[in-house]
């Protein structure tokens, strides 16, 4: 299989506790339910694209514990090419996640085997990087490897700059075609508090000044804002359809990134406005179900042809 999308990034096992509300500092709460799942931003984004029908491949590191083997089986079952996934002598990455009744979450990550994803993992998988159209990266694995992947890749690259860094190399902006963050990450990385589309416009201007090519800031229920190098236009795309009940927002950003990559591959003639609008619509489906990868919609759950052909409403800021 020649992949259309390659993800260079993290694979993490989720341990999820469901509670009425998020705990305060030093507080112990009784939870209503506990679940385990497969997560990590990299693998989430890869699975999100695969479930929509894209040919995907993963370059990642898993631990030599039982969770590593279970994760390999999960990727196989999702139809992900795993030739670039290697097992190392360490623990598989884990995330402790708390989810409230309103869908808010708190997450703590222990990276484990993900810390072993390095520059030579790019060089050892030349076939994957040369054959695909879109590369997805994040910041849950060592920066040197991520930057090398972005520099090496010749197609359309997406950097989901999460978790956010206060101090970071401008190479992350310069070598990614699309730099994508949510409002919290944008606040940390730009130094500008982002709570509204107007705030996002200011943050995007700063990222572009620092060398970014295309910047997308997602704003949850407010949609997304994007801007491009050499263009004065800042575009706000509101949410197309309001979600009546939010169940779990965990992984919604990953659903957005994975579906954006899918539409970049499948609808290359579409405007960036419509590609982002389509990704927002797919992501809105994920928050209506609990879990992370389990919440991502399958192609059969959606009318992808209709979604990809829509003209999404937008506003110039």
C-alpha cells in the first residue's frame, strides 16, 4: 500500500476517568466510570484519517510492555500501515484523562517510548515519506525528529503544535506548510490571549511575522480562523452546525487534523476555507461520543461527498 498520509508522532494509551466535574487543586472526587483507550495525538490523527477512508501510515515508537503489542494490533485493525512503528525497551506512553459531565477534560501525559522517536526514524522510512501527499506532525515527541521530518518532506505538511511550547524554534513555523493550534496553544505560543476570532487574527499575524506559511487557529464552538503568508485576508469559519449535546471533547482537535489531511488528499481543488469548514464539521461529530479514537466517525457515518462539496460560510476579519 502506498500511503496518502503519513503521521510522524506519538502513540499513547489513555486511562480515562469520568466525573461530575473536574477536581480542584488537592481535591479527591468519586468517578462514575473508568475506561482505557488508544490515544496520543499522532496516532489519533492517523486513525481519524484512516476511518474516513484515507490510506495512512504511522511512524512511531511503542514500549516493550503488553500495551505496546495491544497498540500495534489496534493500528492494524484500523487499517494503518505499521512498517514505520517500532518497539523499544521502555514503557508505552500513557495519558491520564479526567472528563467532566460537560465534556471538559484534564490530561497528564507520560511519554515513555515516544521519547525515542528521532531523526533517523525519518531516514529509515524513505519510501513512506516519498510516496505520501500529506505529512502530519505534533509536539509529543522529540523536537529534533519532528523538525527533520518537516525539513525532509516535499509535500503538504501539517504541524499541530501541541502540547504548546513557550520557547520554540522558528523552524517549526518555517518548515510546516500548515501550522495549526487551538486557542490555548495559540495563547502560549504567541503571547497573545486568544478567546475570540479577533484575538486569533492578532495571534496569526504574529506567527506569520515569525515565518509561518499558513496558520489555522481552532476555537471550539466558535469554529476556526486562518491566515496565509503574502495575504492580508484573515478568514473566520464559524461552526456549520451547532452540536446540541457535547459528551466528550477529548480528541476533537485530532479529529480536525486527521480530517483536514483527508480532505487535502481527496479534495485538492477545494478552497482552504471549505477544507477547514469540512474538517470542523467532521470534528463536531466526535464530541458527541465518549472516548478518543472510538469517537471518530467512520466514512459510513457521514456523507463525505456532500461535506467535501459544501461552500462553508465565512467572514473576513
